């Protein structure tokens, strides 16, 4: 297993401090199409290992347990790249292996576990108050709203747009198909439409491809992938226990 460790950004470090609450030490697992990244309360560097189309939940659990050796934690947050209902995956992830739906993560880890959509976890970590819209530019288009501390994952990327969907134009495939210049135009248009429809107080654009924007759309601020860790810590904060997508699976 190819393991790497990277120092977290300021946002993640703040999350480690404010995020497990005083009552729990939390291990946050961010499952992505290219890598699985983890960070625990009190740690300043996250660790990671490659994922990919053959990664099953059993492989993920085994990899995380080995990677987290030496870290102290008593609860786990998992950011999952797919829809979550009542704390459980309801569809297999697009870029990973099979077997995620119906898998008992709490039993496999032998710890209390909360699952949340990965975009929603980053949204929760990006939240500063009011009504916030989060748009994650990555493989697809991750979307979530946070209103008064309650995060609601959304599937806005699948709504019709032009001849296909929002995701087809602003996701990774759209970037490769149309080129960076045209892709930026589509991103600006999609963001403008969603802001007009949802009327948020604050709009955050995150995900791995936000750095490919030359300028941010009006009234938006850039997110940080490290905010996913901050969101994972916040999931166990008692004041945020109303998070709809973060129901314990144990």
C-alpha cells in the first residue's frame, strides 16, 4: 500500500481543534475516487492511500485501520462519494468497487460510525453561518446546503442543463471535453443559476477543480479540501447533532 502523509492546512487544523467536541476523539475518513485520506483529532498531518475502481469497503476499512495505527480515536466520520439516506449508502459509488450498500461500517471498524455524503461533509466544514450553498467541482458536481447548522445533501448536479445535466458540463468530463476556457464559462453560468434559484447568504465553491478557475464567480468564496476534515470533526459536535445526513450506524 502506498501511504503518504501531508501537513494539513489551517482550516483542517482548526477543525481538529473544534471538531470532535470535548467529548470525543474522532477519526475522519474522506473516501475519494483517487485516494482515501484520514485525519484524527489532535493530529496535524493527514495520511492517505490510493483508492480507485477496485476499492471495496472491506479494503477501505483494512487500509484505514493500518494507516491510523498509533492514533487515538473513539468515533469515526466517513465522507462517502454517493447518496446517503438515514446514515447509510443507498447507491454504489461511481468510481470505486462494489459492496458499499448494506455494508456494516460500525461493525467492521468496531467503533461508532457516522456517514455523510462527501460534498456535505466539506460543506459542513466550510460553514460560517446563515444559509450556505456548497458546490464541489470534482469528478462530478457535489452540492449541499447548510441552513442554521443543518446540512442537507443535494443532487443538483443531475438536474437538466442544455442537452445534458449540470454535472456533464462542469464535472471532470466536461472539463476534458470542452477545454478549460469553455468549462469556466459553464461553471460561471451554472453557479449564477443556482444562486438565483436558491438565494443563499453565502456560496462556497470547493472540490479539487476550484483551483482551475481563473476568477471566482461573483459573491462566491473558495473552499478548501481540508474543510472535509473539519466537517467530519463537526459531525460529532453535540451542537450539530441535528445534521440530517450524519445519523450513527451503530
